[in-house]
């Protein structure tokens, strides 16, 4: 059993005074040029200037990433790398709904953003972190945030797991960089290896939440871990941010996948297959709408299920775009009105692009990259026109055809 002797101690009066001076300086110089401040160290002999400059830079990141925390003058922030790697306020708040029961153990604490938000839902919360500097910061911040029930323990999460008391929820966010600092994407290459730890975690918790890289293949992750009850793919502002897996001891039923994008949630059963999706034949219609699924749906790759659910056609078997002659106002993604459909034939292109000098060009299953296509079309970036290059094939036996859909937003 983990001993209370490992609980991180409160700051000494000297440490508290040092941090008070640092945070006061950071607030007073919040909008100053940190490079100029760094050259003026002799003007501030009573301030730990390198630390204060870290606070200024971190609060600027927090202003958009963690606005609630950025507004709190008493919180302490970590160095830049930890700030860049920590969860955003939006994704941390989402995780609070995944916590089950009264007790939480975070085995890989880090800056503690996820821990702090999830701990607010529990009666008992334990943060484990191997870096003493982060333990000191998180212990202070928990006091500032009123999380008086939180314990901060300086230990290796893998070692702590061996003797910990049972908990309702275990949370783990393995590092996704190797010793050289390079990104890794295979589950077994992360530190710690959650595939090896999964049995021990499931033996000590009623629910295990694992945060993974959004670059990781969903099918591979589910296949690599036991008792996966839920998958959550989180996207914010059009960018896929996190892949969360929820494991529950003894779970042998369906794995439900939640594709969440700015609050919208499209849920389906992992492995479920839809009937062979209807394919668009490439014929222009009036009206004709183009739909680009949001980032979480793109990551999930559930395009056939999506087309079936919303009654739309796939623009191509591998295009990841949908079209419809009826508007679908609740489609989870971007909507466009198609003004023209053209091949790459010079005469067709000239007619379709008449009067267009700027466009936002994208490609899906197309032989050219977006910049290469824009260059070929002699278009500058921007404006109100959107051009999608894709490949259509109305039947499996039909010859694929490369086309452009020229659109505007409704």
C-alpha cells in the first residue's frame, strides 16, 4: 500500500516567497518582450528571472489552451515543453464525464491538467509523477484550486501500481516520445507500455482511461488492449487532438466508438458494418451539396456508416467526402454548395474556373497534392471559393475518374 509519507510536502515559507515574487513579476510584465527582459537580469536581482520568463511564456500559451487557469493569478505553470504537451481545457473537461466512482489515481501526472479536472469529480484523488519539480507545482496548484482531497506523490507510476490500493478509476497518459525525443506512434513504444500494464490496472480499478496519440490507429489500439468498452476520438476546432480508450474489467460486449468534434458526438459500434454504400456517379445536380466529415470521423474511417445514417452518397469509394441533392443541416462536418463539377480537361477547366483567381484547394484520394493542384490551376490561396479534387467511380467495375468540385459555403 502506498504510504502517506510519500505525499509531497507543502512549500516552505522561503519557497512560497520565491514563487510569490516570480508570479507577481510575471503578471506585471505579462505583455513585455521576454527577450528584452532576459537581457535586464541585473535590474531584478530579487527575482528568479529565468523562472519568471517561463511563467510569462506559459501564461501566453494558457490564454488560449487553458483560459480558466490563465485567469488565475496564483497558479504556477511548468516550462514550455510541459505546457505544450498538456491537455487543453476543452479535452480535460470532456474527461470528467468518463470518470467513474469516488476514487481516482493518475499514474502519469505531468502538469496535472487532466488530473485537476477529473479530481473535481472524486472524493479521493491521487497524482503520481516521477519529476519532483512537477510534483511541487501540482501540489501548490491543487491547493489554489481547492482540491484539498488530492494527494501528490513523487514516484514512478509503474512501481506505484504494484502496491496501490484498489481505485474506482485509473488514468494513464503514456509518453509518446523515445529517449531521443522523437515521436512514437505504436502503443508498445510508449512509456510506460500500457499493453503490458493493462492486466495490472484492470485488477486494481473498475475503470481504466488511457490517453493516446491521435495518430495511433484505432483498430490497432483496440486489438492491442483487453476489455475495451469505449473509444473516444476528440477533435477541437477541426483538429484531432486525443484518442481515449476506456477499459473495464470483464467487459466482453460491444466496443462503442464516440467521434466527438466541438461537442458533436457520432457514436457507433466498433466493427459494425454498413450495407455497401451508394456511390455518387459524378453527375452534377441542381442543387448539389458536398459534405466533408469532421476530423474525428475522418480519423475513425466510418464513412459507410455515416453515409447510411445521414442518407447521403459517398463521392467516391475512398474519397471520404459525401454528396447529396438534399441539404443535411445536422451533418457532422463542413457543408458546401457545389457550383460546378469538372474534369481536368483544359476546355472544361477554363469554363468552370472563369473569373476565379483565389480558392481554398483540398484533395481527397487525388493524384496531386493540394499545393500542386493549386499551382496547376494557377490559383492563389484564399477567397470564398473551395475546390476539392477527388476520384469517383460509380461502380466497382467503372474506370476511376479524377474530378474537381467547385463550391462555396452556404
